[in-house]
C-alpha cells in the first residue's frame, strides 16, 4: 500500500469516528430532552412529594388577610416584648399547664401579666383518650382571683372532624362553671414520632381545626388557632380558616415573623421567667386595637 493510500485511509477513518461521535452526542441530547419533559414539575401544590423536616413556606393563597403591624414598632426591654402604633398596643400574657405545677397568681399579676391561657385538657397522643389538665381548675380559679383575663386552650390529637368536635364539647363542659374571656384555642402539634396525627395531611388537619372552631363559635365563644409560623403555613390551608378563626402564632427566633397572615397573639419565647412560676414559661403579647 502506497503512502498516498495510507493517508486516504486515515482520513476516511477519522471521518467515520467524527460521525460516530456526533451521533452519540445527538443521542445524548435527545434523550436528556425527553427525560426533562417527563420529569414532574415541583411546585408548592405537589403535597404528595416527600417533605423535609423544615418544609419551605407554601404559597399564600387568596384571600390573604395580611397583618398590618410594623416590625419597627416592636421593642424588647429586659426580655419583655411590646408593641405600639397609632392603631394597636400590646398586652403581656402567659400560657400555662400542669407542667408549671403550682403557681402564685398574685405574684404573676403583680409582675404586670395581663392575660393567661390555661390548658383545659388534652387528648393522649398514643391512646387518644381525653384528659382534663391536672392544674386546670387551680389555674383558672387562681388567675381569675388575681384579676387576670383568662382564656383556655386544648391540646388536640384529633384525627378527624368527629374527634375535633368531641374535643370542643369536652372543653365546653370543663369551662361551664367558669366565666372566661370568650376565647378558646385549638392547639394541634406533633411532639413525638408516635403521635396519632403524624400521618394526617393538610386537608385533614384543616378540617379538624374547622370542626373544633365551628363548635366553639356555635356555643358563643371566639375560636382561635395556635401554631408555629411554619405549622400554620404548611400544615393548614389558611384560606379555609381565615374567615372562621383568630390566630396565635409562635416564633422564638427573631423579632420579625416569617408569617404574613393576620394574627392577634405572638408567643415570642418559651423560656420566659415570671415571679410566682418556677421554671420556664411561655410568654406572649396580644395585639389590642386602640379605641
């Protein structure tokens, strides 16, 4: 074979290799495009997708009733948060349960606490049984005797609307002998891996909260929903609740809430200290409209 023939053969082989590589590249591009078209689009509405431990806030649905508080008007002084602008001022309050054991309510009132929410009871997170809080009667009687405005809350583990209604009726029975300020709070949250509500979806949680709230309202009281900012946004459909309930939001991490909806109460710490109470206590401010 002559050098000229050898050169021509190398050129032909090089062309074949180029064509082969181009074909492989084209195949990869087409395959990737088809794969991208068939992939699911991840949006806030894909609630069947696996959730992380701290899911990102979902879309704010209409109708959105946004709060009008200005964070510039929140002030912290010696660990006590307060608020005032031309429309609102804040009241200082606490929420308590049997975890605080015996409380000197006169000392609490003397420290400037204006309102208190007392746990009326709870549903067992494993057994599902309803229980009265061991300190409910002592707390509500002590707080009222000290001149503190008093409301109640119930720790819910309701798995459906029927159980939520049962919880509301249980609370109404417990408070029948007392004159409370009119607000009854639904507190659903997950505390262990064994909670009976751990596999409930947003619709189920929302419907349970609605059933509780409507039962409370029908009895002449004001229903309120308690939850962390992330719980209220991610675990409830707020667009279904905003016309039915008031809201109590918990956030301890900053003086600017990652939460846009209307709210009345902000639980800003669970490590508060109040005379008359041994150990930590939750501290809140209630945003009250000026006359």
